[in-house]
């Protein structure tokens, strides 16, 4: 039984070799069954065609090039509204919360807090300096996944020097987030 199966395999292999052997009379090689047929090359004219009415479907593209318009708001308002994304860090009696706001929406785009069960079960305390750094690292990871790498963070001056705020900033910077935005470029039309 095994010998007849081996015999069939050898015959099949020899048949394939004979089909791929060069033909001496015409000085050409016959194609093997495993070779793919050649594809026609695309013309360069198709790749260079540009739509005369271009519509930008990704508004974040202009933000990353610092060409999008920033809403200035009033000079007397605090915090200033001249940003693409703003980071808000707050500490309550029991928890630490960080949120990222877009300039066009009052609803936070991203948020991270020690009220989340996954954060709460890993921390000894939900308010300590280590919790602030952990919130910064997790929010930085979420921002990277969302494609937000630059944002404005302006804390109240007397809160800025605290260890908790410094640990939060360190966690954000270690995660690859730049806590300043580029100045808007004004392009003449």
C-alpha cells in the first residue's frame, strides 16, 4: 500500500519536471504551472490625476500642522480658549481625575480617573502621589492610542508646584505627550 502511494508521488513529480524542462528545438522554456502570468503595468497618468475640488476629510490634519483656527475667546476669560486640546487635572478628597477637552466640544474627549475599577484595584490609595503618576501614565497611553500627542496644560500657579501635579506631569511626559501646542501658523492667502 505504502509503496504504491510512493510510486504515484514519484510519477507525479517526474511529470512536473518534464513539463518545466527547456524545449531545445525552439530555444525557449515552457512555463511551469506555479508561475504567475505577467500583469500589465499601470500607466503613470492614472496616479497623477488630482481632483480639482479637494475636501479635507480629516480636520485633525490641520491641527497637527498648526494651520487650524484656534478660538481666541475673550482676554478676560480664564482658562484661555486658544487651544486644540486642553488637559484638566483635578484632585478631590478621595479621587484624582484627568480629562482632555477639545476646543470644539464641552464634553471631554478622553478621561482617566481613580474611580475606574481597573485603576482602583492596583493602587493602595486613590489620592496619593503614586495615584497621580499612574493616572498620568494611563491617560498618556490613551492619548497615544487616540492620536493626540500635543495638548495645553495650564494649572493654577499655586497648585503647580505640588508633588502630585509634578508626578502627573512626569507620567504624561514619560508616556510621550508634549504639554504644549505649537504656535498657530498664519498663511497668507
